[in-house]
């Protein structure tokens, strides 16, 4: 029997997703015979995974006892981005009981990043969020061998190739661990508690520091043979385009991502092509110069001191577009056209029921969304797009930790 069909797994998932249920309703919902159901429930009670939760409402006869996931269950959900660490510790229903978020540079390497993850989880324990963890789920911004629990040749993660992430987390916290690509966990999160809650076949597109696509088919994530399915950021869209982090030229990610948009926006600010961005750059530069002057006050002048580094971000572009800045709007639309062109091909190939747009650049909002929609609807066959919503993520920045918690709970349940 496939593990997904195991009765105990079906019981635990139903209680996770829907809360306390009576034994009688469990039997009806899962189509299990009463003796089989009672045997599974008693085994899970003995294992400390579920507990009784009072009496159910009467169904006309003897009242049944409610059962629920044990209140002590705790899962750690970790979402590593290129520039951030997001952690939630959840209960069995995947409701957060502790939350931590801080900036971090994934390029600083696995030892530094995972040490900080462990420090934050130990802090959660000290703060009383849990006595022990039942599983850890983690997403990383690069290709992952899901079977082996290791990143594989991730372009923006130097030092992480084949690093034993799953093994180290499991050993550190004394529980099962699971590792997946960050876009996959976002797709899982959106399917569990977001706009795709009732959709079995959809694409989740993360547009941030990188671009990736979580492919959800038949109610489950499709990872491919080696775990790199959905790596659409490295599809070539312009053979004469800039060199990408993967070493090839003209990849989608090199032309439209957080870093690519910042690069184009900074050039537009410096040239004066965008008045809104030029104004922001000048304000940032003045603030940086003032801070540098205050830091050096009272000391010897340093003619070799480097100029303060200032940057224009996607937020600046979004704000400029909202103010009607023509260049900001153009930058967003050009990026939307490139993303839409790649997605139109995927729509013709996989015929999904929905496309969900998430990640850091989702803050570009409906200007970006409208351009993606326009290209997808124009370039794909009418049969594939006649009933195809293209929408923004409902969960936003919580999509990743939500999906990591789902994966962690599934891993713990499968080993019960």
C-alpha cells in the first residue's frame, strides 16, 4: 500500500486540516470499518499523536468522542530566501506559536545560515514554544535532491552544493527533517491555505531575487526525476541578453528579477530618465552622506573613504509606478511581458487550472499582473485560457513557511 493511502496518514491529515472530529465522522469520511478505525485511533493515541477532545454533538444515539491532534505537537517551518530567514514554529494544526524573521545573505554559506536557524529554534524552545520538535521542514532558494535532502549546484548559493542539510537538522533537533526548493514549498503552502486551496492543478510562480515555478499536478508537487522541475528562471528569453548567475546568457532571471529590476532602475535614476527614481536616489544619497559624516565626526578626514553605497529597490519602482512615473511603469510591464511569454508556453504544455504569482516582486501588484495576464491570454490557446485565473498569492510572505510546515507534518505523520 502506498504511504499516501495508509489509514493512519489519512486520519492525521484530516485532523490537521479540519480540527477535532468524532470517531463516527472519521469512519464516515475515510470510509473505514469501525474496527479498523478504532484500532488506528487507539494506536495513534498511544503514540502521543492524537488525543480525546470531549464529546461530539449527538447524532441521535450514543454520543461519540471527539479526537484531535495532540496539543503538544510542534513543527518547525523554515523558509530561506536569498536575503532572509523566515521561521515559524507551529502546532499540529499548523497554526504559528512562534515567528522569527531576519535578514541574511544565503551566500554566507550553509554553516553560518544553518547555525543561525538552529539558534533561532533553540531560542523558541527557551521561550516556551515547544518542549521538543516532531519534524523540521525547510525550503532553500535553489535546486534540491528531495530524495537525498541536499541542495544540488544552486546558482546563488555558493558552498551549499550537496551540503547535508536534512541530516544536520535532524541530528540537531532529534526529529525527522525534510528539504525542498523554496518555490515548491510556496506552492504547497498556497494549496494548503491560500488562493489555490481547492485546486489540484496549478502553477505557483515566485518572482523575487530569482524566478522559479512550483508545479502542482494531481494534488501534489511535481519535482521531476532529479528535483529541478520548474526552474523557469533559467529559460533563455534573449540570446543577446546579460549573463545570468548560471553562466548562460539571456535567462529570464537575468532580465527580470529583484536584482535585474534594481539594476535597470538604478540606471534610470542616474540618467534622469525616471524623475521619481532620480528623486529617491538623491534622497538616499543625501541620507547616506549625512550618516557617513556623522560617523566620521571628530575623527581625522579620510580622503580614501569610499562613497556610501545606495540602492534603488523594487519597492521604489512600485511606488514610482503608483505615482504615474512612465519609466517605472515601463520597467514593470517589460518584466511582465517576459514572464508572461514563458508562462504562455507552460500553459500550452501543462494546461493548469490556475496561475498564482508570489515572491518579493509581487509587490509590483496589478501593473505586473495585468501584463502577465495579457501575454498569457494572447499567446496561449483559447481552450487553455478560457477559464484560467492568473492571480496574486493570498499568503504572500507566509506561503513558504506554511508549505514547510505542511511538509514537516507529512514527514512526521508518514513515520508514525
